[in-house]
């Protein structure tokens, strides 16, 4: 049976914000050109073990706005990670801290309904 924890609201909010920021960062990365700097396109050679050839078109590189957004999100991810991992709540637990941290990561589904 899964144990329940009484996480402080601030810790739950920081974890939820971490999930959301990580998703936003992943979506941004998927939308960016394959190279941060302008680079010519290229294709891999056929490999002995398969016929798959991977090719990339020319990359215009990131715009100044894209670079700024990547930096902003990375900084936010680092700040939120530190906030969650160093929260004073963790010092109140005597055992199963890893289980509690994993439970906190799974609480975001429960919080989604409350955050609306």
C-alpha cells in the first residue's frame, strides 16, 4: 500500500511548477532548429547493420529571443530543482525519504484538478 505524505503547500506548488516548466522547456526544445548556431545540413551514411539514413536540413540557428527563452527556462528549472530538493520538509522525515520524494513527483496529477 502506498504511504501518503502531508506535503506543505509551498513544496507541492514548487514541484508542480517544476513539472510545468520542464514540459514547457521540452516543448520549446522540440520546436527549435537542430543546431543553436547556423550550420549546413548533412546526412549520415548507410550503416552495415541497417539501411537507415538520417538527414538534417540547413539550420538557421537560434534567434536572440530563442536563446533568451532557453536560458530563462534552464535558470527556472535549476531554481525550482534547488527549491524542491532543499525544502525544510525533507529534514522532518526520519525514514523513506526517497519514497516521499517519489510520491511528491506523482502528486502533480492530483494537483492539476485543484489548480484550475
